């Protein structure tokens, strides 16, 4: 017999991008019911339409001052950097040398990796994030540790081993050949197991030789359906470095393109300092950018041109980029995303912001048929946002005149305290009062 549940409250989800479809991009029910069956969405609609269809005797759990939305999707984050969040005072390249590389060396120990992976995943759930695209370390065992913990939590997670054969400490470097062999082994072990998927993961162009990037491209050809996950044009000094290291490339993105790394399942973190040719190529290849506003501000990297990406048809998701980012909270990250656009003289409206953190992230990951929405058949990963989570939030939302204002307050003032509950495949995975 099918396992069924029903949740009643305010419901909001997206079916398209508000930037292109306006108000028809979302569905909002002031008094709605989510009908879940065997871990998937059966129906999301007004209570008056759903309640008469429910099986007799099925309990309906009521959320009186909550907004039910799909689980957040983090399109770029480093789980081995969990313990170094809020490391002080360096720009990107110095920050890697000073903090990141020494911390990541610890992940040669698989038991240590599982300890940090468990903390990392629990923190994601506490913040309402149910899917993420995740960097491991250079060690294959770091990916085994991560996937083992994610599998136990029934999470949809995408991760990969870092490929890095130059311009890094010897204790963290692999070789072009070993990175290919190790990645191949991990793909065959984990990709497509339960809700887990693999991402071929060169750290960024400066730490990979031409041979290693070509091996990454070979893996994408050999295993259709795996992802490509790396960094792109985050920092001006980094871009200058790439120009020097890859003199035969027209620009930073071209170094990846020549290796065959652009596809519908390629996700490039940051993409701040890009030429028009790069933006056009991202759009035509179906590749995605993970916009990481918190880490861009924290590391002083620059201001992301969201409107420019939209004009070129580039898929965009939101990334917390832990540990350059300073919060696991997607709501706090959206607050920074608004500020980044404000500094550019642009506006990020709260509907578009919430889209980027849900269905937009699913589109960036080529998973919009499975997650990020409440359309029938989608996997039932969702969160309950408590509009009364703090006395001030309750006071402030009560002053709002419409949903636009409520969402903007949530996107600006919200944090982990707003997450009352997180469900994974229809089952409660985090409960604030537990």
C-alpha cells in the first residue's frame, strides 16, 4: 500500500523563471495542501480542491504560519572546508595557500572525512538544503566518506574528487593519470546509486595540466550523465594567471572548452570576470554558473552580472561556497545576492531569488524533472519556513501587504532559525524542536 501524507499551509513553488515568464512562473496557494505519496509529490493545490480527494482517514498536518516550499539547492559548496568557515583576511589565491590546502590534507583519513561529512550534511538539512553539488578533496576516500553519509540520509547529492596535478603543495597533488583512474573508480562505484551522482572535478584551470583537463573531458565522454564541476573567473589575479598558463586559449573558459568540458551538465562556480564570447558559449553549450554572492563579497572577488547571464540564456543557480562563503543558509546567501546586484545598480526581486535557490538550481543541475518544484511526480524534498520564527520576524511579516514583501523580508532577515522542518523524500529529516 502506498505511503501517503498531507501537509496544509501556504504553498509556493516555481514552474519557470520569473525573469522570462513573469507572474506565470510561480504557483501560490494561501491555503494549500501538499499530497505526498511514496516520497513524491502527488498533488499541490488549493485545500478546497485537494482535501475532497484525500483517502478517508488520512491525517492532514497543519502549518498555521508557515510557507511550504521545495528544498533549497546549493549548486557549489566544499564539504572539506567546513571547519575553516570564517578564516580571516586573504584574497582567493593567498586564502587557498594559507587555509584551504592545509585543511584539505586531513581528508586522507576516511574516518575524519565521514565525521566532517556528517556535520556538513546535518548543517545543510538544518538550513533547508536538500540537494548540493559538492567538492571533495583530492583524496578518493573523501568522496567515499561523503557519499556514504549522504546515502544514509537518502539525499540527492552530487560530488567528486578534486583533480589537481600542479601549482599546489606536493602533499595534495595527484597526477593526470591517477586522477583519471581514481575518478573512474569512483564513478563506477557511486554514480547513479540511490540518489547519488558523480561530478568530474578539476579544482580550477591553474591547478590542472592540459593532460589532466583532457582526461576530465575523456571521463565525460566515457560516462554520459556525469557532471563537470569546477571554478571559473572568480578573481582578476586568477584570470591573469590562466592567461599566462594557457597561452593558446582565447580566454579562461576556452581552456576548459578545448578539453571538451562544456555541456548541459557542466557547472562553473562564480563566472564574475567573463567576456561576451564566454557568456555566449556558456549559453549555447547549456552550461551553468553557480553564483556565490557571500564568498564573492567575503573574498573581495567582484560583483556577478546576473542580468548579463540572463540575456545570454545561461542557467544560473546559487551556491553558498562554504568555506569561502560564510553561511550554510540559502536565505542569508540570497540576502547577499540582493546586495551584490544593488552594488551594480540592479535589483534582484524576491521571487527571482527564491527561484534561483529552488527550480533555478534544479535547472542548473539538469534535474528540473525531479527536484526544485511541487509539480506532480517530483521528489518530495521540501521545507517549512516559519514566518513567526523570531518575535521580530513575526512583527515584520505582519506589516507586509503582499507576498512580494513577505518573501523579501524572508530573503533579507531569514536564517537557519526560519527552518522549522526539512523533509527528504517525504520523510522528516530535520525538525527544529527535536
